[in-house]
C-alpha cells in the first residue's frame, strides 16, 4: 500500500473524524510553542549555575514559570536523529536515522569515517520518510495553524554542495504537517548567520540582518497573526551551532567570546516570544517547551564530555516545560525523559489521545507535569553506531534508574556508572557489579533486536597492521 495513502487513512480514522465531531472543543485547544536551541549544553543556561559567564535571563524566567527537568535526554548525541525522534515519537534506531545527515554528501562522509577502520559505520537514511506520521500533521488535521521556523536538517544529504540549502524539497517541513516553513531545509548549519542567507526557504533581509533575530521576529509575527486560533509553533534555532557568529557589539560585551554571544542572542529571542505571548494574553492557554537536540559543543560541567559522545555531556540536555495553571511554577522533575516522549505529550496537550498511535515509543509526560501518578519509569536507550572525535562514540547505551551502561562496538568494552553518586561518570563499576552489568547488557541487546537496529559491519578493505 502507498505510504502516503496509508497515512491519510490513519489521519481519517484517528484525527479528522473526531475533529469534525468536536468543533466546540477545538476552539478551546491550547497553543503549543516548541523552542529547540541547537547544541545548547546542559550547563549553557543560567539557572544551572554552572557557568558564571552564561547570561540567559529570559530562559531563567521561563524555568521559574514551569517545570525544569534535571534528567532530560536527547535521543542522540547529534542533531538529525533527535529531531526526527521528536517529530515522530520514535527512537532513531527504529527510524534508521541514527546520524547527522552529512552536508558533504553520504559517500564522502562514509569514505572519510570508515577509512582504515575495522568496523564500518552502520547505514542510515538521509531524510524523514513521508510514511512517518508527525505530531504536526496530527495537529494540523485537528484545526491547528502550524509553523516551522528555523533548522530542520531532515531533507537530504549534500547540502554544502548547494547554493540554497535545498537538496530535496519534498522532505521539507511543509511536507510533514507545517503550513508555514521558514528556514527549514537540508542545512545542518547556516551558510551565513547574516543576510544574505543563501537559503531558499527564507527571504533575505536588510544587509547584515542576524538570522537568530530574524527567526525570532518571524515567530512573533506568526503568533500575532494566529492569536485567535489554536497554533503550533516550532522555533528551532540554528544557534548555537557553528560557525560561531554573532553581532560585534554582543561579542564585545562578552570580551570576544562568540559562543557566549550566541547564547545571549538565543536567549534574547526566547524573550521576544515570551513577551509576545504575554502581550497577547495567551499565557494561560499556551504550553511552551524549551529543549536542545544534543549535548553542548564545549565543556558541560558537571557532566563528562560533549556533543557526539554517549557520556552524559553528549546526551543530557536542558528541558523546561511551562503552562501556567497546568504546570506548577518553580517545579522540578528528576525522572529521566527523552525525545520520543514529546509526541504523545503534545497530542495529549491538544486533547488527542495517543492510544491510537501504537508505534509511538515515547511516553506522555503529563503525569509528571501535573505531579500525579501514572508515569511508568522505564529504561531509556541510545544507538549511535558512528564515530566522533570524542570518547564513548560508536556504541549503544542504556539508562535505567541510577544505572547507566555504555557498550562500545569496536572494542566490545562495557562501562557501568552509578549516576546518582557519580554524575560525572568518573568510576567504571563494571567489574564490581557483574550481575547488574549482565542484566543491563542483555536488555540493551534485546532492544537493539526489537528495533531492528542497523549495526556496524566488518570493513572488507581493512588490513590489520603487522608490527
């Protein structure tokens, strides 16, 4: 059966028919704003009090208005897999989209990463398939006006070879449930942070207009125009991804530190959106989510390592969810959550049960957000069969309770950490907890089989050196 035809039938069965029968309920549906800051580290926000030079007053204000998650995880230590996981409610392993989609092209990437290596990286796809149902499609079918503003990075490989970021427009956000797409294409990083942007999905602004400011302004314009109808806004900024660029006056404010300047501009535009919501008196009917797609590019104290690693610094990220009257201001949650959890949570927010979507691998977070019973704690998994210039890549991991297991594919090494006592993952307890190690490793292997995860294969061109 044609995948798009099948998707239409699913929407008819679970979405469109109930929508036609519930016009009155529809008018009361809450707005949803999802802000995804690219590469924002666990400690790259002021409220974490880990980096004194970081200034994020608007994000800190948002944190005070809602719930902060201290054990929030990205589904991958790199961006594209996490983005696909958010949109679909599935793990990257299930989607077969386990790596960032390479701007240099798939074959050049694989040639580079597999050269002189014993194992080849696992195969992965270069786009979000049409047969995958996104929460944007469901909300759009239920009367929401939907907009995607910012970085998509789910639309084909080889964007660096283009002049406008378009590899295959059939996989852009407007093909996955968004009425409006501004900025979303194959780019994993912008060709330029200043206008002209060399991006076919966004018109150039005044000379040297800053992209982060432009996206923030467009988000506010969208909210203004759709204030009287339910809307979904995904503001997925290109900041704070490389290349490190920001207006000179902001860089000077941080004594030449471009990364801090980019964090500042991200926070400033979060503030614009928050102020617009307040100005239009939409506060009490709007869920706001702020999240990151992977660990920070630089150090992430007190966590170990950074983006690209299965250590905590590569996968634990900031997460705030705010909804006045529904989520207690100043609340905190220490229970681990992950990217696939957003789809069922967003559906529940819109008054749509996720029970009809049997393929969702995440859990609805509302029992945690409302501080009620009903959330079943579970293991969280990662499959990252790819190399990076970090420790603990090319492997898989599992977090269950206080325990974290990392299995490195090439060396077959197992590491076991007690995160409750050792958040920095400084002590490998594998040799001291053999039964726990065995049980968690078995559980991880079972999950990999269940998801039909693509695994690294022996490299036929590999020749072991003889000393």
